[in-house]
């Protein structure tokens, strides 16, 4: 039986970025206190190179940041609204407002921005709170 993309070789569920559209964008921002959106396109080589980092961030920050991907070719209204003129572009939203455009496409650089804007108690709406082992 073929495994879905949401599963690893061990059969564990992986947390993938959410596919965001013009229609779902506002709702996603309203429901989640912290949202990282990757504005991308299928034909974009640098976007494809960044994709594994975005997937790792979705896994690493589940429960703290909703990580989403918005295809600018299929969803031009939202890309235009935020004046996205080159891709990939990463924008961090907090409480529905744009707080930073992330220029560094390394995982470490992105995480530095995320940590700057998030407090340890913040969790996204749909995820259960994580309890750290003591």
C-alpha cells in the first residue's frame, strides 16, 4: 500500500504546510495568532529549493505557527495585496497583521524571526497545547 505524502517511512503523521488560497487567506489569519506564509509558484526554482525548509518549519513549529503556502499564480489577489513582487517571499503575520517580511531563506534565519515575534505560551487555535517534560 502506497503511503500518503503526510506520512513518513515509519508511518508517523507529518505536519505539512497548509495550502492557502485567496478565498481562505483571511479566515486562516483570523483563526491563528501566528501565521507564516510562503508566497511561491510551481515554476520557481528557488521556491522549490525552499520547500523542504518550509516543510520542516511546519513540523517544528506545529502548535505555535501555522505555516502556509500560497501559489501566487493561482491566487494573485493576496499576492498583490501584500505587494509580493518576487518569489519566494515569506511573510509572518501575528494576530492578523503583517509583522515582518523574512529576507533570509535559511532555516536558522527564519527561526530567528519567528522566535523574535513569538512568546513561549503562544499556540495556534487548532492545536492542543504541548506539555514539555520536566
